[in-house]
C-alpha cells in the first residue's frame, strides 16, 4: 500500500522492459545487475514495512536506497553505451528520482517515530 513501493514497482517493470531489449551478451552483465538492483529496492521496502521496530525498518529502507543509487549508476552506463536514448533515459531517471524522494520521506518520517520511542 505504500506509495513509495508502488512507484518503485513501476521502476522494476520499466527496468525489465528495458533490459529485454539489451544484447544477449549482457544477460549476465547489465541485464542481471539492473534487474537485481531494481527488485532489491521493492524487496527492501517491503521487508522494512513488515518489521515492527523503527530501527529495523529504517535499516531496510537504507538498503533500498543503496539499491536505488546503484540503479542510477547503471542507468547512466546504459545511456552512455547507447542502450538507452536520451529521452528514454530522462523519463526513467525521473521515475527513479521520484522514488528516491518518496523513499527519503519515508526514512525521515520513520526517524521521527524512532526519536519518539527512544
């Protein structure tokens, strides 16, 4: 139900759609890395959401953020080696940016609860 999870899920679907078009030689390279990073974002958000303690929640949200940062790097590489045109890069990068902002908001909000509990 989390909006950040929903937006991250859209990113996952877009990454799978994009990587289907990559050369077969990338199956164990960028294709695998990008898919795993994208899936890791939603998986860690879900894992964190399912935890009861805010300290644990935040830990998983930070892991999701790390995967998101990894995906940003991979998108830059994908654009620079011409697997992705500039327009498509900008559109996908905007989705990633929105997801990052929502995730930052979730982390910040969770930290306020952590501070109240301590």
